[in-house]
C-alpha cells in the first residue's frame, strides 16, 4: 500500500458524506482542500451543499413556527 496514491481518510468520499451529515456546510473546506477533485467538481459540490442547507433551514424555521403556534395559549 503506497501512501502517495491512497488519499488520507478525511479526503475519502465516505468521510465527506459523514461530515456533511454531522456538520453540514462546515465540511466545505475539506472539499476545497481535496486534491482529487477538480475545480468544477468543487463548485458543483459546494452549490449542492449550500442548496440542501438552505432547504433544510427553511424546513426547520417553518417547523419552529408551527410548534410556536401550537403552544400558544388563548387567555
């Protein structure tokens, strides 16, 4: 096993997926420092991560409004 050809564990695809699921867009520096990805791939991954983060944030905010409305009592 040659260390020159095998990527480090934090540049492997599975670790990028796990890091996205755990910390979301904070994993983007790992994408941009990954030597295996081309600039085009890095841009595409960044756009996808940002879009998913925006959609999930919107869902979270809507659910908070729904929960707040549910627990609002009338006196």
